C-alpha cells in the first residue's frame, strides 16, 4: 500500500504576486510512489482568487471563506490563519492521510523536499526557511527554534554553527518549535485542534509545537532542506 499524503496550504490574493513561481514548485515536487492530493484554503475577501487557484491547480480541492470585515487587520490575520489551518487538519482526518505537507503560499520548496523530510521518519519535521527580499537580498529566518539540552521546552534560536554542522553531516536537529512555512506532519499528531495564542508575538505554529510536545511528540528541523521564503510584507502581512 502506497503512502497517502495531503499537500495543503492557506492563501489569499495578496500572494498572487508569487503564484506562478509557487505553483511551479508545488507541481515539481518529487512524489514518485506517493498517493497525493492538494487541498487549498483561500481566505480572500471574495471568490475571485479561489477561481484563479482552481485554474492554476486543476486537480486540487479549493475551499473559500471570507474574513471578518469589522476587525483590526492583525485580528483578521490571526483569525484567517487559525481557521484555515483547522480546515486543513479536519480535511486530513476525514481523508485518512498518513502525512500532511503544509506550506505557506509564498514559499518555494525544493523538488526533493517531501522525499527528504519523509526519509527522516519523524512525526514532525520542518525544512529551514531562507528568506528573500527582492531578487538578490537574502536572510536567514531563525526557525526552527532550538530545543534545550536539559529537555525543558524553551525557545531560543539555533546558531549558524550548529545549523552548518548538522547540514554538513546530514543530521536533523531537535527543536522546540518551528513555523508552518514548510512542514511535514504525521497523521497521528493531528488529533488536537490548532489554537490561537494569548501572546501577540507568535501564532498557531508555536502553539501547535508546544501542544505536540505536551502529548509526547518531538519536533525536528532538517537543515539539508532549505526552502525559499519570499516573505513580502503586503496585505495582512503588514501587521
């Protein structure tokens, strides 16, 4: 029996600037021997972009919901993020998928991303996102976040030295948390809801990692998979 994988991402029309580049990367992913399906949650202000997505990904299932109109832009962003992720989680459970590959719609995952993350045989394994402002200005996004040697769940950034050592030796790093930018999650992890944060500086991704940790799951980062993150501050991302 082949492995059953769900590729899913939330999006909205502000990410139309990179749709061509992103869709090309998703379609180029190496999925040989894997039964896969694409699920997209669009939370644009109207259905126009959902129709564009249906044409761009003709085999995908596209859901759409409209964000609330009477809230501050930061609250709208958090609401849409949480609802979209939860819709993806429920879709995965209903479809009885073995794994979920969840990414942001402004990332450019390499062709070997899914095969490489699967080869690590972990319930939660993240690529490392490398950001880009414009065509030539690059920076490292300090995610995932290092797991303390004492085993206590605590957030602090991984050093470049540790990242490079792990990369050069084809090793993964145990971390406390990671973003949802380019992440592989095993199906048995997703038996609890995504929840919003009481703090303003992080979102559902950090909460998910903490809730998984409390349930006995570990989170890993694979520095051999570097996923380009365009990360343009537009639309609700101006928050």
